[in-house]
């Protein structure tokens, strides 16, 4: 018997289809450690950078989600042009055999090797009795196959509910709170501002209801949380966009934690979860109109996020 069970994939977003691959590997061989092989950067960003997709998670978040899904170890392959030239057989020899797999589990659409020449059938042939291979069908939600591309499309349309249906959880945007223009504080709605990296996916510009969580083990005032106490998940009104009323240029995710003006979050790592879209981005003619709309946005967020 081999010394591990291995799954392979990009795993961008770690959606239910990805998690099912990990779960099946564990079901088949619960006695063996589960090793996840993934690639960074995204292969398309190396092979066809002009068409590279926006990523649903950073590498750090991907590893965290994979670990939560059962991975004992995550091996990150540095995807380079040289690596992309490996033949399918060289891929098996250099990537898989050193892991001594008893079983390799992949999605049925898995491709590997130079020019994506290898398929699940190719992998089974190259295994040559040295390990088992299983290709799993794609997971579906309703009448749609779940895939990272479909989730990106939902986010680009501002449909965070549909994105969550295919992710199996609310879409989450992470970052470190940066100093902004502090206009929100002056208007009575202090916000935690996250710059949007160019390589990451984000919901369409607009206002959303959602949740903010601090991720460094500290509370809203920067004090350590007691042992065993989880970080509070604060309801929030979230704006995504460039702030066109003030002719802004940089895209940001700005979160106003409902009814809180005492939080100290500058420099803190936070996660922002998107629950529902309130409206699209608007350029207001004056500050009074903006403030009136913000009050309405907050009221709608409060209603949507109230405990049921």
C-alpha cells in the first residue's frame, strides 16, 4: 500500500465540487494522510496572461480552505513555463510518484501535461498498477454545474446569492484595513477600507449587506480575545467601487459595521462576507442626497441581516 492519498487541481475558491474530491479521497482511504496538489499562479496567467481569470481566493485562503476540508498537507506547485512543458508521463514521475500515492482522485475534467494532453484516462494508463485513479463527476447546483468560472460570472453580475450557492458559503473578500479618505467618518459612517488587488475577483460595484470579522485574534479595540472565544462576526453595509461621487479612481471594499463607531481596525486583517446586494453604484449630485441614501442602505442591511 502507498503512504498517501492524493488529490490534484487548481481548487480556486474551494467550492463543493473541490471539497467532494477531498471527501471521496478520505472515504476511500481514511487511514492515509490526504495530500492536496495545487498550482500557483493560475496556469492561464502563465500560458495566456491576457485571458487570466480573476481569482476567487488568495493562495493563503486557498490553503486554509483546503485544510478545513480535510487536507493533511498542501503541496503548492510553482507553475512556470518550464513546468507547463512537462509531458504527462514526466508529470506523473516528478509530481505524483514522490508522494507514494495509493490513490489519486481528480475531477472528471482534469487535464495535465504539455498542452493539456493528459486526461483521467491518460493518468490511469500511466499509473500502470502503481496507484489507483478515480475521476469524479462535477457537482451541480440545480441545473448548473458548479465551477469557478460560473462563480466569477455571478460575482461580476453582483449576484452574490448565486455565487454563494455555488461556493457553498458566502463569498469572502480578505485584506488588511488601510487608511482611506475618512469621508465615511465625517458623514457618520466610518468604514474599514480594503484595497482590491488586481488579481482577485470581487462583486460588481454597488452596495451589499454582509459581515465583517477580524482575523488576528484581537477584538474590535485591538485587545486579545480570551482563550477559546471566537472573533465576533459584525453585520455590515459594504460598498464596492471607486466612490464616483468624489471622483475616486481606486477600487475599494468599504465596510461600515452597523451601529459601531468605536472599532479600531486600521492595519487589522479582516474578512468581508457578502450576503445580499442592496443596489448598484450611484454618483450623487450632492452630499445630502448621499447621506440620505446611506441611511436607507443601512436600514435595509439591518433588516436583511437581522436574526431570523
